[in-house]
C-alpha cells in the first residue's frame, strides 16, 4: 500500500463535504501500482457526490470545471488518468477559474 495526499478546494469542498467549509486535505491509501483513475474510483465509491462534482465514471473523465494537479503539475486528464501514483504524491482538485 502507498499513501497519497488529497487536497480539495472550495467550492468543490462545499459539495463533497457540506459541513466542512474551506479547503480539505487528507491521506488516501492506494494499492501498489495504483493510478490516478484508481484514486478517482476510490473517492467516488466512498462519496457519490464525487461523481456529480468531479469525476464522470461513465465517460472516464474529469468534469470540465475541475483542474487536477499532481505534485504542482497540471494534468491533462484526458490522457493521464492511467498515470501511476507514488508514495507521497499530492493530488489537488481545484475548481477551474473563469471570467474576464
């Protein structure tokens, strides 16, 4: 097993953990060889709101209003969901910004 750090920023936090305002961070355990997709499925299995807010499992893609950052590097989630995660990696879910 390996541990990765998961960080979620508002407004996503508000939708995933309604009673906990602000940012949330915790450690997740993944099987050795676990990928970003495995982490997404694990989070989805524990919290069905994750499907609506972050990850569309049927389409196997991150929702368009979410940016995924792994170790300070923005992921192109259409191609990187099978990327293996390592012990100590930090995965951040951030609402994408818009405006002008």
